[in-house]
C-alpha cells in the first residue's frame, strides 16, 4: 500500500536554473515521540521547484507498504544539497501515518504531517489542499 499525498516545502531559493537533483527530501523512521530510530532513510525523493511560485519546492512521498493496521511515525526533512546560493529548509516535519483495516483485509493509510506542532500544508493528487 502506498499513500499518495504531496507536500510543499517553503524553501527560500532564488528563481533561477539551479540544475537537477538540487532539492532532496528524506523520510526517517521514528518512535511515537518523533525521535529518529535509524539514520537510514526509508525513502529519499527529489524536489522540483514549483513553476511560478518562488520559494516552493514540491515533492511526492510514498508511504508503505504496510502489512498491518496501526500508527507509523516518521521524521521528514530536506537534505542540504551543498549549493551555496540556496538556503535549504532546516525544518523538521513529523509524520504520523494511520493505517486502518476495513475488516476484510484491505488496508488504507492516511498521513498526517506536522510542523512545530501545527498541521502542515498537504496537496492532494487533484491539486486541492487538506
């Protein structure tokens, strides 16, 4: 099972050609207090500067696969790409994925993303926001 939500990082880069693979985001496993339990990321994805919106980088993060219902916890952060003209986002996002079973063996996952204790912006596949 994969959750298909989209997240936006408010990355204050200058709107110019900075090349490819400059923006990367990593998802680390954590406990229920959002303490990272392994320095090995469970996923690393590329970010793409949002067209016409200076400072925003969009990326898609897939969660799972999950084999049982429960709550799963992660820490999400941007990886410093080492480009001196870019101020990378140092924010640490807390992600709680709630996996439920519908009673006939089908699992569904709903991610909840928090920044500094507040729900962070999540863009759905259809372009709307939660």
